[in-house]
């Protein structure tokens, strides 16, 4: 152990000189430097002895001080970031307005941040004032709000502010003041389909028309007839929030006209015209006269009625009456012209005529009657010895009798045929002639006669020969002959009767 202190002493001297030369440099405190380079405890104790011998080095007095390494103090916790308010709410709009409230709607802020969102505050102020009134006593988390109990007619500036721990955001403010009144909904009359054309009623009927409309606020309804106010003694008007009723208890002709309905909201207005036509039975034709009478005929003319019943005349009804009986009979109905000729009158009688007017309601109650009477006179014609009206001589026409005589002529000839043994076949042809020709059938120029194998039929000029179950010997040339007093005609055909050969018969052969 004595050998180790010697080298340590040299190093201690060197260490003492170095700090002496570098004293003026105040870079680091003296106590901290040796603490950082402190040697082990044994080395420090051995240095103290030589240091006592030499008085040249005062600096080493601090070096032998040996302290335990200091513990680092704990780091303080990181402070939280400062609270930041959100961005302003977005898209603030007015959803509805009436005379006492405003309904607002907006979107959440684009940036909310770590502090979150506590709610919204809605504020308003009257136009021209700088004081803002808070509409909601508590923060609202909803993105809509209704400001109630407002004064009608005020102009309000409105804004919405988002609130969180960081404070109030920038306000979202409406671009223009909001008038506190009901939003005007343009008035519109919803005319029923059956009222879009002329509305026709008969005299004495009841009129009850309901015309719906829409508009906000409640529109002002007004009625006029032909540009003049309605007569409230005849026409009753009842208005509600949704429709207007026009009521006439008992319609008269004077109630016809153009009824105009007006629905007005502020400066907006909608109009509709209802054409009401009250119709009645027409009056009789103004006059009727007899223009001429000849033979069995009488010519009449009349004029239209002065009163058409407030609708067009659709026709006339003409009647006649025999002076002997006095009963009226209709001769023309729904007749459109103003003149007519009545025919088929009876000789020796006298007739009066009258005319009724018709419209869509019905036929007139009265009629126009002719003042003159049509006399259909009779006389005896010397040529034919019969009674005829004056001025008419009947000559029966002479007709030349037509001669229908004709020699026989075939209109449909016989056609060649092939038949099978044992299967009944029929030959057909057609002939005409006057007088009715006599029909004869021949086979190979031999008259068949009443052979029961054959059946001969002649019906309305259609001649047929039926051959019952023919055999191979029944083949040949068949002829049909027709003759009368004016001549004769023939037609012929060939008939071939074939034998059916089966497969078994072929094998036997």
C-alpha cells in the first residue's frame, strides 16, 4: 500500500497548478468541477498529507471535499394546452317566420378543437340598437332554435355563438334583418274542374259553389258580378281560411253573369271568373203563316221566338189539327229550319197548324197558331173516274211487261271425278232457264231413268246425281241434259271408279 501514494502526489500537484493558472476564467463554479472529477475516497485521503507540507497550492483545499452524487429533482408535469374557442357556426338561416316568433337553423362549427362544444347561445337586437338580448337562458345543443314572444313589425338582427371552455366563438350573423311578420304565401285559387266552363242551372234551382284557395297570411276575399259589387239580398258569400262559398237559394234569370273572385295577400292577388247561366223554357215562335196549299200538301213558315230562355234554340215541333175533331197530332219534331211542308193531308178536310220552340230545358209552354186554315178540296176526274184534289188528274203509268223467257244454260259444268269402290259419290252442276227446264241424266248416252242405284235431285237450279256404293262397272261418261220449249243444253264428265288394294292382298298374289 505505501507504493501507491507517490504517483498520486504528482498528479495532485499538477492539478493544483492548473486551477491556479485558470482562475480568471469564471466559466464554472469551483465546487462543481471537482465534484464532477472526484477520485475515489482512498486517493483523496492520501492527498491530504502531502498537501499539508506544501503551502504553495491553496486551490487543492476544495478538491479534497468529497460529497455524495446529488439526486436529480423530479420533472414537473406538462401543463395542459390552453383552451381555444371553436370556429363560428355555419350556414345560419331563417326557417320560418310568423308574427310572434322566428325559427332559426344552422350547422355545427367547422373546427371544434380539444375543448369540445358546450352549446350555443342565440342573441338578437333590434335594428338601430347595439344591445344584444340573449334568447336562450341555457345553452342549447340543438342546431335549431325558436325565438318566441317577439313584437310584430320589429326588424331584428340575429346571431348565434358557439361556447366551450375556451370562451365564445366568432358569431354567425344573418346578413339582413328579419321582419317579424308572417311569410307571404302567394294566394292561389284552386278552381274546380266543373267550374272552368260555363255553369248552367235552371230557374228556381239552388246554387251552392265551394271554391278552395290557399294563401298566407289569411287572404282578403272579394266578389264582383259583371264588375259591380254583389247584391247581398240575392247572393250570400261565406269565407273561411281555406275556401269561399257562393250561395243562391233560388236562381233567377237575372242571376246570370260573370262572377269574379279575387284573393289578395299584401301586393299579391289571384283572380278567377265563374260564368253562371240561368236558363228557362223558351217562348213560342213569334209568328207562323201558311204560304201555299196544293194537292195533299201545305207549306208553312215561322219566325224564331223573342225569348229563347237564355240559351240557344235547338229545334221546333210542328203539329196539325183537323177542324172536324180538333185533336192535335205532331207531324215534325226537333225540326231545325224555319219553313216546312206538311204532306199526306186528307182530301175534304180543313187543317190548322201550330209551332212550338225547343231548347235544352224543354219545349215552350205556348205555341204560335196559323190564322189561315188549309182546305184540301176534292173533285172527280173525268178520265179516271176517281176523286182527286182540285188541279190534280191521276194518270196511272203504263209499264211494259218484261219477257223472262230463256233457253237452258249451265252456269256450273260437271267436272271429271275419281271414286273408290264401295264409297258413295256425287256429281254436281247448275243450270238456269225459263220456263223451268227438265233435267235428264245419262250414262254412256243411255238415260238412267228411275234406277234405284242413282238418286237425282234438282233444287233451285242445282242438279246433283248421287251414285250409291259404286263398283268398277259404274265408271264411264255421265251427261246432264236440260231442255225446255226454247231449247236444250248438255254437260258431261268422266267418272273413274278405283279398287283399293291392301298390303295383305299383294302378298297373297
